[in-house]
């Protein structure tokens, strides 16, 4: 039997992969301008940003929405 396909465009994409792609595309400075989150503007790192985004649903949603907008 075939497995049903998910309609979630983020299925199988890790938060780390999303963040790395956004940083590669925009850089920390521009990313901090697009999404005003302190972890992007003050001593940014992947590790600290992931910690914050995993604990903060509204911020994670903004990051995921930006990622989806550049995928189209």
C-alpha cells in the first residue's frame, strides 16, 4: 500500500536546516532586519537561535513562514 502524502510543506525539514538556509541566503544582519528577534541581532549563532525558536512558537512561525516564502 502507498503511504498517504502529507500536505505539510515543512514535513521532514528540520528547524536547523531552515535556519541554516535562511542565514546562508540573507546573513544574520538582514535576517534580523526581516524578523526582529534579538537572537538574530545580538551575538547570533545557530545554537542560540535554535534554543530560542524551539521555546517560542510565535518566533518559530515567523521563521518557517519566511522559509516557505523563499521556497516558492
